[in-house]
C-alpha cells in the first residue's frame, strides 16, 4: 500500500495531484500539484467539487457505497457491484481480507487499467497475461458468482480468474462484464487493460452467464436488440455486436483514436449519489449539461434518450448511466454516447411498485405526454413531437429486430407489453 495512505492522480501523462484517505475519519484529502495549476492546462477537467487552489482540500461528506469517502470524480474509478465481487474473491484466494482493503488501495489495483483516463500511482503489481478465452472466463465466473458452492483455491488462482480480476474489476455496473481488446487485423483477443492503441478495437463485453432463473433468458441478446432499436431511433451509441451469438460487446468510447478519453458520470461530476432519489431527475441531468456548456445537439440528444427510456420501459436510467466526455483540445465537455439501454427487469419474475431511477416532472411512474412536454418546453427542445413519433416508430420494429436471434417468443412478447405510447 502507498506510504502514509497517499497516492498520486495522473491524467494525460501529467501528475494532477495527490490523494489521501483517513480510515478512522472516513475522509479523503486532495491537493493539486502546484506545477499542474501553474501550467494552466486542462483547467476544466474537474468543473465541480475540486477547487483550483494549492492548499489541501478535505472531503468528509461523500460516504456510503457509492463514494466510499472519496471525492466523487475519483470514486467513479472504483469497481461497482460485480467488480467488487471479483475483487473480494481474488483477494481471498490470495489469503487477504477484502474488508481491510481501503479505497486508496483499490485504486492502486485499478492503476492505469480503469475506465476513462484517470490513473493512480503507485501501481499494485499484478501478473501479466497475454491472451484470454471468454468461455473459460465464463466458466470460472459461474463458480465465483454461485456463492452457495465452495470454489477451491486452485480454481480461484487459475489464469482465468486472474484475467477476470484484471479486466472485470474496472468496468462499472452490476452484471458480469469484462474489458477486451481485439486486434483489427488478426482478430486476436487480449485483456483490455494491456493496450489502448489504434491497432485494436477496445470492447466492453457483457457476459451471458445463464444463471439461476435466467437460464433461458439471454439479457445480452435483449440489450443488443435495444441497441438496434436505439439506432433506428437516432440515438448516438458506439458500434456494438454479439460475440458467439450471446455475449454483448460494445466499443468503448473512453478509448478512441489510440488515446484514453477522460470521462465522468453525472454522479461523478456532481456528487449526486445514484442510489438515492434526492437529485435523480432528468431535469437535473439536463441542467448539468447546460452548465457544462455542451452543444445544443447534446441537449436534444438527452431529451431523445429520455423518451427512448420511457417508450422502451428502461427504468434503470440512473445518474451513472449518463456520462460526459472531456475534449482536451478545447478544454470543454460533450455528452458521451449512450450506454446500458436495455430492458432491466427479469421477465420471469413478478414486480410491484418498481419505479424509474430518474424522475420526469417529479414522477417516476405513469409518465404522460404532458410530463415530457413540460421538459421539452423548459429546455427549448425543437420538434419534441417529431422525436417522440420517431422513437415510437422504432418500437414497431421490435419483432423484426428479434427475428433472427433465437429469443424465446415469451420474452419478446412480455417485453413488448411494457412499451409505452406517449402520442
């Protein structure tokens, strides 16, 4: 672990500052590198929370699972629920207690392997591996995620679990996913933490585990169909595909043109906890976008995504599922491509009172045309009815888009029942 619980934060090859953490006080400390401040480079990388001053800044209000006492823009780099499961299993296989790992120590394992462009030093040493086998990883993950079964140390120590740890702990979200890089010419797949050059296509892959009550329900295929629907609706997303007709792979927008891209979620930018309803509204995300001075087309795009999520019954539209990407040439921000657009519930289960993560006109259920038109008026959206009709038109292509994917008719039918017509 870093001496005195201090690590350095890097971006674009520059030391931005130093980060400390007090376990007893559950408080973090950040101090900008004076040389970085004096250079006047990248002045807008942290538009909120961090003040551009030389003295140490103290942060003691960002507690709980989301931020773990860290400044929100740094906490964005931490593993999410799935990543923490793998982190825990990997550490226990090495006879280390996961509960004793501090957030700073986790960041030393994230190191330069995380999503976005922020990097952390010192770097915890992890054995290098050069190739991966997705099916082997899925097999090991099934053992790890089945917490009822004992998994031997040998199984947990094999090359597949090491790969899962290296390329699965940095990707956010609750479902099993890994980061891979696919060579553009040879097609060879390597761990996504090793390269970010333009010789590779860099993918985030959501793995089909076929676990529990979902053995006949491939969520990854459903997400792929939603990607096709989003394309028809005119929503900006990174190119995506199915691997082996079951794993959903999407190109990473934080790896483009052979460079790492600085990306922060709405939660990481502001300190709004995505697990709490207090600040979780589309109005707030749109106001954040305006405050970041994104182009008007991005405001239109946010409205389009809101309508898509209403029409296609995606209620898991929380604050970490909306991100912004930094342009280091202009020192400005833009809306990042859409991601995690899918039907989030298990159609094999019954639900009651499941509400939308982001409210619309102070409502999380039974959203009406009046609700969305109020937002359209507040944010000067051009041709909102045209946007709504185009997205509803895309929903009519649902059965056609699922036709060649061997998806159960029951699944197709039950999801389509949830679609909403606003006009």
